[in-house]
C-alpha cells in the first residue's frame, strides 16, 4: 500500500505540452455532433428550421468563446475551464454556484460519451448487422448489440486518455482529418449531386396549426437540446494550464468556434436536400447513412464513408473524456468535490476522473438507451454551467476590473455578456421544462439531470464540512 502523506495546499502540476492546434483538434469533435442530433432535429421541425437552429446555436457558442478567452487569461494556471471561471465569479455571492457549475458541466460533458458511443453502436448495427435484433434479457434491463458495441468503444477510447492530453489530441488529429471527408461531402452535395432536392428544405417552425407560441417554444426546446454540441468548443479553455503559450487558449477558442459555426451552417444544407423529412422521421439515426448512400457509390465507398463517420463520433468520446476529467480535477483543486479527484497518475493525468466518467457512462448506456434522452438530462447541468460562467463575466468585470489579463475585450463585451445571459436563461428554463415537445424528454430524464445537480451540493458539503475541516491524509501524487 502506498504510504500516505499529510495534505499540502499545492496542487499537482499538469504538463504544459499543448499548442492551440492540439486543442483545436480535440474541439473538432464538436462538429461530429451533427451525426448524433441533426437527424432528430430535422425529423421534428424540417431541414431548413433545423439549419437555422444549429447555425444560431453555433454562433452563440462562438460569441461566448470570446468571453471565455478573456476569463482564461485571468486564470492561466487554473485547470477546469468554464466551471472554474463560474466559481471564481460567484464564490463571494453564492459559494455553491461553483459546485453546481462544475458537476453540471462534468455531467454534461461526460454524458456525451454514452450519447456518442451509443449512436456509433447503432450505426454499426444498422449498416453491418441489420438482422441483429436480439437483446440479452437480464430481468431488470435488456441489452442489445448497439449497447454492447457502445460500451466496448468507451473502454477502447479510455486507453489513450490515461496517457495524457497529447496522445488524446493525436487521436483526434487523425480522426479529425478523416472527419473532413464526410463533412465536406455534404457541403458540396448541393453542387455535384443530382440527388439533392431543394424541396426537401422544409421550414417546420410556426406552421399553421402549431400552438407552441407560434413555434418559439419549439425553437427554445431544440436550442436547448443542441446546446452542448454547439457550445462544446469552449472545452479549449479547460486545457489552459497545459498550453505552452498564454496566447494558445484565445487562438484555440476563436478558431474552433469559427470552424464549428461554418460546419453547422453548411452541412445541414447538404444533408437536408438529400433526405426528406418523412424519411428522417422514419429513422432519425439513419439520416446520414441514407445521405451517404445517395451520393456515393454502393459498396466500398459507402462503407468507407460510414467508417469515417464512426471515427468522427469516437472523436466526441475522446474529447469528452479529456475535457470532463480536467473539469472534475479542477473542481477538486478548488475544493468543490471530494479531494480524491485531485490525484494525478504517473502521466500527470486525472485518471480517477476518467474512470468515474467511464463507469457512469456504461450505466447510462445500459439504463437510458436513447441518445437524445441522455442529452435532455445532461444539458440541464451543462447549460447551467455556461449560464453561470457567462453571467460571471459581468461579475468579474465589476468586481475585478483591474485584475491582470493578458487578453481583454473591448467595451462591447459587457452588453454582449448581458444579452447572452438573458438568452441562456430563457433557453435553459423554457427548453428544460418543455423538453417533452421534442418527443424525447420526460420526467425521468429531467429527474436524472436535477438529481446530478443535487448530488453536486452533497459532494460540496462533504468536501467543505468534513474533508477540509478534519486532519487530512492524502496519497502521494
């Protein structure tokens, strides 16, 4: 057994090995989120409405990244990113806000692992094992082939993450280069494909007969559901203490936000013209499979494109493990969750946080087998964390106007943050409370999301009332 040593205030150091291009490669996984959620969005509200929702959400995420870049320059040595900035801003006014932001953020990012791996498993089953409709009946749950494949993918992607951010970034560089192939396929599809039909670009929001505030309530629900995907490039802030230069965080946040906005605006036009809303509604998961089949030759080319798409989904699993683990580690360093998560392995990686995410996601794959249902639960905490961080920008400008910042936005940033705060609060409240309009949300998913937020408060109390007040022993790092 390892010898225990007394607690010290100095946190273990993360290695400064990353450049902004590495974080950009990890954040490219966000654009792969189209393969998870665009099909259900298109099926529900039409391709043109879905394009508007995705482009708007990505534009909001890009704007928020500018605020986070300034906040990252204020706390260059703090791991964890956005939830840590929320904690710094709110700790003098409402101390538990940091715990809510951190655990909500961690659950939002970590739950994506199950969402994406389950989607990849479903694509693999549909394309190569279409007759495998069996399920293992364990009495209290049933496990199908897509779930088993999803669990296997989670375990495989865990391995490079245990060796550091650099190996994880290299995995995403390779997969990201391949991801450009299917994304660009749909960008150019309207130009080169005889199968593309503009009549498929239907606008489904606010149509005659709709009684959901003329379509505004439905729009808020889908903006809520795509929030994690569209805002996900903020993950670049989580690696701030691991960058080689103080400029890397700003460059990564700006470039990844711009790239994701471009993809979310262009790819939906291509896929929306290739697949009708009726076909999307019949099988939302197979929208991109059908799209590939319509523009690529049958056989090898189509299968190769699908393999690349699956690789893009695995980028999301990889990036989620890397980002979520840093968030939980940063929360432990700041005293918001039990100190056991402060421990780094010999590769200076928060391995315990990674393992915790893997265990949680295997349980989600087993017990909440619908990807969008998991997204409903995960987005409550994630969007709350984003809201606390964006509003925290206003507090930091007010409370610490002269604090050192290697990067400072102009005066326009304050009204921008105010508008984004109001927008974020409206989407969170309306979207979460009305998620059943999407056909995927419900009391169970909302209870899971709220339950994880309540768990964050319990862990916060354990850390502050017990661990920080008792004579402490700590494992050597």
